[in-house]
C-alpha cells in the first residue's frame, strides 16, 4: 500500500517525485518506458522561457515565471547544464511590432524582469547573422536553454536517493477505485494507493478516463527539428523567436546547453501519439520558416533530426487540479509549452493540492537535496590530471566527439536509476551525441554497460525494448550462429 502513486516520469512527474521525496511518505512512480525522460521531455526545444508569452492570470503565466526562477536555483544544486543566453522575439514589420508591445505588456503583468524592446541596430549587434529585414525585437536577458532530460534525471535520482521508488517498463493499463484506495494495474503487477498523481503526458487523458469521468482530451501536435554540429556554435548566441501565432511560439533557432544549434519546431496538429517520425515535408517547412530569421543556415552541418509531441489539450490552460468526479486523483495534464520552464513550480503546486485534500507532510531528517557530476571536458588541465590520478579510467576517452571518459560512463551506471541502454547513457553523459552519433563510441559503450551491469551484450538495447544492437555471436568456435 502506497501513500501516493505518480504515473509518468517526464519532467512533471520527476518534479513531483523530487518534492515528495522530502517527506515521510511511501511513494511509487510508474513509468512505461525503459528510462525516465523518454517522452516529450526528451524531444523538445530545451528553452527556459521567461514568461512574457502566456496570458496574464493563467496558470501558464504564473507557473512559468515561478518555475523559471526555481529551476535556476535547482540547476546549481542538481548540477544540471544550463545557459542563461537570453532570448529575442523578432519583428519584421509594423504588425509584428504591435505583437512585441503586447508581449511586453504581458511580461510586465506576469512579473518578468528586465524585459525591453530594442531597435534594429541593437538586434544586429547582438546577432550579426540575423536577416537585415528585422526591425525590432523583444529582449529578455533572463531566458535560457537547459538540458531537459538531464533535469528530469537529476530530480529522479535525488528522489530515489531519498527513498522514492521508480519502476520503469511499467505501463498503467487500468485503475480501479475501491472505497478509499486506488488499485493500479500495470502490464505485470498490481499496486494500491490512497492518492494518484496523473503526470502521463500525452497519455494523461487515457489514464484519467480509466477511473474518472471524461473532462478533457489530449490532442498531440508534432514538431520536427534540426540539430547542427558544434562547429556552428557561433551562428546564433540567443534564443531567436519569430512572433507567436495560434499554433504556438513558432520556429526558433537557438544554442543548446551542449553548444549545438537547434532549429524547429513546425506544428503538425492531430498527430498520432505513436508518430515520432521525421519527414521531408516537415523538415522542409522548418527550413522555409526559419529562413525569415536567418537565410544562410549551413544545413550541411546538420548531425541529427528528431521530432517531439506536445500535449495540447481541449483546454487552453494547464490542467492542474483534483479530478471533478474522482476524489484524491490529481491531474497534471495538458502541459504544453511553457511546461519545461514551469515544471518545478508545478511540482510545488501539486504538493499544495495534496496537502489541501488531506495528505500529511512530515519532513525527513538527513534529506539528500543535491547531486554532483564529474564532467572531464569541463575541468581545467590541473583538475583533469588530478581526477585521472584518482581513477585512470577518467583518462580513457570513449566518446571523442564530446570528450566522455570511461570513468564518467561507469559513474552513471553506479548512480540511482542506472542506464541500461545506449540512449540512456547518452542522456546522462553525452556519449553518442556528437558528429558521428555513436559510430565510434557505441560499441565501446555497449561493452561497458554489459560488463558493469553483468548482462549479456545482446540484452543491451539502443533506446527501448526491441531495439537490438546485436543478436548474438557471428562465430562460435568453428560454427556460425
């Protein structure tokens, strides 16, 4: 019997787990994928919006501003890579300039600090590669870029260090309410709980409807992206937006927290939740739209493409409340942009709701509130030499593109929530994120996972169940198999 079961472990579920881990509660997090941060959290722009876009008075506006401030505190405590590079919303005509005025007014009402509209000359000084047709921009120096999956993993690891249980490969297939408890069935087990927190992302309506009367519907929207090589890190220095429309914040170009360049997304409404494909048409749309911002993008330096799904809902605002027809069932649904920037505030708001409906919060003693990661590439030559002296495996570079050592990979395998796939190691260390996309380091990472976790190499997957890398030996003695 658990006090609380959280369904889903993207940044929203992880934020809830992180906050709950501070208290003497028995909490279980159920995640259907092979790793945390494997849904929308893994595939988004990674932008920490400052909060001028949401309409004043909405949950989006309130939680965006509060969440952004809290995340800036958490990245230091959790050792998450973050770059406060600032953002520019660009105007190219008089109509756009009116939109900038509205966004500025929104931002002031929402409590965003240091917002201002700048002229063409200052825009071009900040961004020399911008198209000369730009006329003005809304400048927000407090916006930034973050590694979204690293934030999710960090919060999850701290939660596990403090006693929260996270079960992966555990898709919820049914929920039954009996008296004052919920019976939660996964594909291979059954759990009971007094309270449910539904943070299932694009599946949150399905989870809600398992036990509650229908209140909302998730209508996923797919967006496709380009990732340019680190060689293009000077192409832009800020997050560059075009003026938003009813479809969203539009196509952007920005540095990532890993110093790549990200371009996208487009917006494909009514997408299937299983459709994470990239297409010629979708990527070409991104190219056409971003040409308004920068005309000479070096797409020959593109090293990867991906798509992500936004959890758009039939409601215009975030859905954060106790279900109307089901007591003690909390929905955190329809968390589209600015969901990433809002996640830390959503976790706190969820705790407030749980307190109001009867959960007794008693703080833990000896709470572990932080983590520390060794990143060899970020150390000075002296610091690096000292680490290699302590452990020679920090001197064995496995991923040459990103500079990731064997010691760092082994560290990730020994932390809470150890990765079991190449994709999970990539999210924790960066190995495989470079220009060769793991062509050089992939086999070496596979060997390390197999050796350290004591599992056969053929049971090490690429990203999820069934994504085999190898299926067996090609030769056994004199016999091929």
